[in-house]
C-alpha cells in the first residue's frame, strides 16, 4: 500500500489513477498539482527547495543513512536508473530527505548519498522542519527502540516523481525496478 500517497491524496485531493500499460509504471496523480514546498538545508551546503531544480525531473524520497535495507535498495535503484539514462541523467535530480534528523546532518547525508551517486542531494533540518516536510508529502515514520538503546526507523518508502515545472505527477511504490524508473523518467523527460 502507498502509505504516503493515501495521506497526500486525502490532504491535497488528487486522485491516484491506474496508468494505462503504455504510460507510467508509477501511480499517476490526477490532476497534477504543484509539488509541496521543501524548506530544508541541502547536503550540498545550499538551501534545499524544489524551485532550485526547475527544468529537471525530480525523484523525491524520504529515508535515513542508518537504514539497513530499504533505503540502500531504493538509492541503488535510483542510481541505476540515472546510469541507464546516459546523457539524459543530467536532467534528473534525486532528492533524499532524512527522517532521522537526530543522526543525519549534511555531512552524514553527503557521505551516505555519495556512495550511490555524487549528484544526489540530501535534505536535512531540525526535527520540526523534517516533520513539516514529511507531513506535506504524507510520509509516516516511527522510531523503533532496541534494548541496547539504539534505534531504527520504519517509514513510508514511495518515490515522488516531479516534472520539470514542479508538478507532482506520479508516485512509485518501493520495489520497482531500474527499468520501471527509466521507463517513467523517459516519459517525464519528453513532457
């Protein structure tokens, strides 16, 4: 189930439609709406807002650097899709917002994301700033404490696909392949 999409759909009133087989592999949002704003710090040392990437297709996801499985798989898939796009990859920006601001600062996110693709930009901020970003995209996260005092975080894992003009066009659930992302990115790069 698309946890983040359900909350986003209820909050902003778009309807998720099943795409025709020859179109998106992701769930499309209809009508297209402006992507909710981000007001965070970027792992690249610049303010992180989506306007900065107008003219590019943005793949926006939420996760954290201490994630053991889902986040690395997601980031490896997105890196693989960018690689497979060849020269067109320059028109695609991955933005990965932490759900763990207590441990993920800009330096930590830069190191973590750089191990997948040096062009990826992380979003960091205070707990309050991250909460606002999560809420605007319908992202849920839960801290799960271990007996030794360490913790992990369960979180929504969909990837938001934002077109070149800042329109939130589609949401890809976790588990899709590199080829599914390449397919949808080629559509978004043509529009």
